[in-house]
């Protein structure tokens, strides 16, 4: 068996096309142009690339973007003031503070100071609470992108065994909550999990979100399962590798996302979707 490779790039492109139609309608009908503000502190090269891609995504669909770059010496107070002024700016619909922040800055109070209706990153505890109680709210973009890919494959989620490897606030926990809300039977595995392969081999839906290149091998996958690889590790050869060993996994899985070109483009598409929604609902 050879897995169907899920083309996240193509799916994200079609989502962006749908979003640009929505953006035009919002502008024509209500005179609102959705605006995303991204705050980037310091000079982490990967973060700079991610932010540039977000800016490009915004341009692509007609969302206004406002990138605020602060030096790595920025203080907690300066960052707090910056987020406050965006919170009070009625022309800004979405705020994202790029993580990780430099070590001397505490992300917690910063994220909590983003008004939940501008928290297009879905990281405020209000939105996390909404997700965990099945209420409407903004959902973290990578997790939302993961569910979207599973749904677009036409996979039945209800009643299935879904296994998520990784329990981060950014991906593992929200992805598990989304799958639970879709009535999957969800197991969350993490660094202390015993007999990981025993658990993953029972997964109809397997989400790997650890950040350890190639840790999920074909022999850990149930035949025909859908495997979503969220991991991205840059190795010394300069290439990106997922958490799933692609070559062995594709012989066993039914559906498999590649890295790059799987979940990555969906994360940005979901950020744009959340921002358009913020403009539509709260604009
Ligand atoms: N850094 C890597 N991914 C993300 C994300 O989804 N949101 C934020 N704020 N920072 C990130």
C-alpha cells in the first residue's frame, strides 16, 4: 500500500482563494479591511521567516498587515505597551505575538493582555476555555489546520481512535480538544508515555507534534491510518524533517502529510481565516 499524500500547499491555496472573496465582500459591504498585527521581538531567524510568510499570506488575500519588529533588548514593559496599543486600536482585528520570545521576556501576561476577540492565535485562556467546552472561539492555527486536513480527506472522525503525540499548548492540546469535539476517542502521548508504539499502532488518526525528526516509523502506524505530521526540524543539511519517517510511513498509512508542504501552509491559512472572522464578527 502506498499512502495518498495530502497536498497541504494546494489545500491552503484554495482556502486563501475563498478568503480573498470574503475579504472583498467585507470591504464592499461594510467598508472593513481585516488587519493583522504581528509583534516580533528579537532576531531568531526562523521567526523572521515565519513572520515574513504571514505578511505574504495577508497580502495574498487582501488582509492588511502591520508588522511590529522590536529589538532583542526590548523590555517586558515595552512589549506590554505595544500590545496594549494594538488592543486599543480599532483598525486592528487580530494580534499575534510571535513565539518564542527572548528568554528574559515572560509570554504569559503578554498573551493574557490580548483581548480574546483579537486573539487570532487562539492562545488566550478564554479561547482555550471555549475550545475545551465546545464553544465558539479562536482556535490555535496549527491545530485547526490539522483538523481541516483530516476533514478535507473525507475521513470519518466520530468514534475513531485518534492519537496525538505531543502535549504543547500550541498544537498537541488544542488538536486533541478539536478531535474530541468531533467525537473521536482521543489519546494524548508525550515524553513519559510507556509503550508508545503499542498506542500509535491502534490509531486510525495519528497526529505527530513533538519536534523530533523521524521518531514515528512505519512499524508504529496502523495500516490505512491518516497520519498528520506537524513536526519541523531543520537538520545540518539545511532541510526540514517531520516527526514521521516519510519513506517507511507511506508504505503503511492510508493518508500522509509531507514535510514541508503539509501542515505548514495550513497554519498560515488558518491564521488568515481567523483574522477574516475577527473582521467579520468584531469589525
Ligand atoms: N511560533 C511558532 N508557531 C507559532 C504560532 O502558531 N503562534 C505564535 N504566536 N508563535 C508561533
